C-alpha cells in the first residue's frame, strides 16, 4: 500500500542543508522550528523528488516539485512506527490554499533503538490528493481536538484524512504523468 524510498547519505545531507535555508515565515504549525522535524520534512521532499521521475525541485511556499507541468506540494509526517492505513495525513491550516495541483503525503521515521534521535535514510510515499479532492475528502480539525478512538491532540488547526483514503502511490504516479502529458 505504501512505497519506501531509500535515500543515500548524500541525499540525507542534502535534506539537512535544505532545511537550513527555510525562511522564518515558512515555519509551519508542526515543526516549531525544530531542526529534526524541519529536516524530516525535507527528507520527505527529497524522497518524493527521487520517486517522481523528471521532477524539478522548486521548493517555494506554493509547491515543492514541478513534474511535467504538474505542481506537487509534499506534506511529511514523522513517526516512530511504520505507516498504517488508519493513521492520519494532515495539511496545516496555514498551507491549505497553496497554488499546487496535488498534495503528496510522505512519512519519515525515527530510527528505533537509536541512542540519539536520528531519521532513517528514506521515506514512505503514502499517497496523494488533488487540491479539489483535498477540499472534498479531508475534514477540519481544530488545535487541541482529539478524534474518537485516538489519543493524540492536534498541535494546530488542520485538514486531515486517513491514509487508506488517499490515492495510493502506484496510482498517484500514473495520474501525475497523465495530467502532465
């Protein structure tokens, strides 16, 4: 259901260097300017760039990648566990009107049993939604709210959807290529 993309040491370093240049106004609801979380976001972006053949890394506020005329914004979450169909994908309220065609969701992982908190070298491609589908299929959650049966309070206002409701990776890449043709 999800696709793991391995990253080399060099690609991981590139993600770390990219987060250094993130302007202050682009600090989201979830990173709180934490270097590890910011780097994780770029690890997801580098993995998505690698996964989408012919993609150009644009990395501006409106979208991250440009592939065959299609604008893709990458949204990355970081967890200690493997992705699950019942986990949530989120778009922070501050990012819900970006000028992209698709939102592509990724997940990075902290290395388990690591002495220091370190990211695994890669990311999962979870799925995607077009902007139109995002507005139709995601639901609004306010900061501090907790979903029934869930244990985590939202850290910021956001739109959210379960992973199992995303367009799966195998279909997502075909859709992007078809739209760009």
